[in-house]
C-alpha cells in the first residue's frame, strides 16, 4: 500500500483523531484515504472501488468519527456500517476503536453466532456507531432494540461480496428503515452491473473513487499450476507440504464438507490445521483465525469466505485445492498472500483436466500464461483408491455458468447464499 504526499494534518481531522492515527503509527494517508476523506467530510455520497489492504476502512471510519464528533450527541445510532461477514464487521469495529482511542464515541459490532445478551446490553446503553452483518442486525431491529431515526452516515462495505452471498433482500429491508436524508458510502472491489444498479438506487450524485485497477495481483506473487488427476490431488498436496518450506499455508476448498474432511486428514498426518467456513460458530472461527495468525497452526483450510477481507500477514502459500469458478475469485484468494510492499508469496493450484478451461479464463484475465509444474518423483499414474474417496461428495464447478450458481456450490459463500433466502433463519448464528 503506497503512501501519498498528502499529510493527515492537511485533511483537517479532529486533533484527537490525529492522535489516534499517530498512535497506530500511520504516517501518511493511503491513496483511498487521501481521496475519499475530503469528499466524505464535505457530505458527499461516495463509491470507493478498492480492495482490502488499501486502507479503505480508515478512509470511511475517520471522516465518520470526525462528523459525529461535530454533530449533536443523540440517543440513537448515528452511523451504520454493513459488512458481509462477521470477521469483516469485527475487523472494522476493531479498527474504528483503535482510531477513536482518544474520543468518546461508542461503537459495537453486531453479528450472529454469538450470544445476543452482550449485544443487547451495548444497544441498551446506547451506541453511536454499529458495524454489523445484516441477519443479526435485522433480528435486533425487529425486536425493537435499534432505532435509526438519528442515522447520519450509512456504509455498505464489500457490497460485491454481499450480493454474491445473497444479502440483497436483507440490504433492502434495512434501507427501508433508514431515514431518507443521510450520507451513503459504498465500497466494492468491482462495479459489476448488478452492483451498479444497487448503487444507483442508493447513492445521490456520488463521487466515484477508483484505486488501482480493480483486479490486480501483487508483484511478488508466483503462480504455479499443478496438473494432477482429481483422485491424486490430496497425495500431491501432501507431497507439496512435505517437500517445500511452506510456513503458513491457506488452502481453499470449494465446499465446507470437504474443508472439514481435508483438515481431519491433514491432522491425522500430524499437521496442525485451522478450519474456517460458514458452518463454524463464531467462537470456532475466531479461534481458527487466531491460531493460524499466530502461527500455532501452520495450515488453514477454508472456503471462499476467507478469500476476501481477511487480513493476515505472512501467509507464505495459498493453495487452491480446486480452481475457483471465476478469475475474480482466483485473484481474491491469491491476494491473501504476498501482502504488503516487497512481500512475496506462492499461489499453487491443483488442477485436473476438467478444470483447465477455468485456468484458461484466469490466464486471459491476468493476461499471462501460468507456469505448469510437475513433481519429478510423484507417481501421476497411481490408480484411484476404492470408493471412500472424497470425490463422491465433491462438487465441481460448471464452466461459464452464472456466477451466483458457482458461489452457491456449497462453499462458505454458497451456504450464505442459500441461507440468504431464509432471512430470519439464523444465517449468521450457525
Ligand atoms: P484495510 O484496507 O482498511 O483493511 O487496511 C489494511 C491495513 O492497512 C490495516 O492493517 C490498517 O491498519 C493499515 N492502514 C490503514 N491506513 C494506513 C495508513 N495510512 N498507513 C499505514 N497503514 C495503514
């Protein structure tokens, strides 16, 4: 993330926010911060096209805090940040709390999978800012615990991901409850037509800020495609794990079921493994992330729920056990490694013959041919073991189908999408 020539002082933020910024060691605003903050302070609606890692959270959090500090104190919530996943909702609130260390504003994160009571307590005490996932937020709203009459600023973060996960009906329900007069900020990695339509409905005369190309790949990232028959993928993975210095490995599985299965298998081989997907409880997810982040577990097996928004330093390898259904998903997955300036990382993809067309799509999007790698000592001719193999459970992507259907294939995103229709159906508390 390259800093800018602009100084934080020149953005005219409240002095106590500058203290917070300095206490985090931020020297200069990132491009999205330098460009977005003045417009947000001026009250404009805004679309920010930027990835996680660009500093986009502070780009909206800082001006929101500044504005709330200068407006009259109210009983009700004055700013709402909607996020697609519990992790992102929590991450944004943590960042907000760190930046607001020297100001007296109250924020809370609202998401499913954890007991209601502490959230109810926070809401009863009164909060200025809520960072929430849609399902649990609606539960609190319908129980009469949140009143948005005083809402000033509404943020939709990672709206592309939200639409992928089937949150559109929830977003619309929430929008109906917000006051007409408000400021709207929308952040998205891409501006596909369905996102544009929603954005056009929500925003009034927005400023559009595009940081970098929407689909970029870190310079220090090395791709490798490992062609392998499907029934030998696990063997090849083990070979890779044993043969290379893979200090911190994020393995993507298309389905939750297979993520669990692969994790147990790796654990039986003596490896330390975290698992992250949409069926795990909030506590399990946080513990999985922490063990992986702190290096206690060398491996994390995850569905695409971890492909965006998760900010963990020093992931040495991303392994695609299955090739993702779209180039965009590939770019998001591999973006978990080689983070930060000068960082390097490897993205390995295990690809059977039927997945080759998806690799071609990725190569077209990246405008490069990805190197094919074969392991000299690996027996590619081994026959499939009898029936017990995972393949019977494992769905494969269809090529060129609609994107939603891909993400509905049983992975983290898929489960969310399915549950998305069942709005009050405990989507986030599973
Ligand atoms: P985000 O894109 O909001 O997820 O931010 C990515 C990371 O960049 C977070 O770890 C932030 O703490 C960090 N960050 C945000 N703004 C700055 C800044 N101006 N200078 C240095 N680091 C920053």
